[in-house]
C-alpha cells in the first residue's frame, strides 16, 4: 500500500493532477511488479524442491 502513498505524494509535489491514463499505467506497473515478486517466490520454492 506504500506504492499508492508515494504516488499521491509525488503527484502533489509536481502540482499536476494525475489523469486517468497515468493512474492506469501506474496501477498496471505496480501490479506487474507485485506479480513479478510472486512469480520469483514460486520459482524459488520450485528450485528448492528440485535441489532438495
């Protein structure tokens, strides 16, 4: 949830209101990062099973 706080803070600093498109891109970017972290965790679990 800190992602959203950072986004609103930076938006207020620049003084520009984020458009629908910008917020959409930002949300998808966050989702991709979170999805990447989840897939990395799964990969680690799978490799651990193979190694053991």
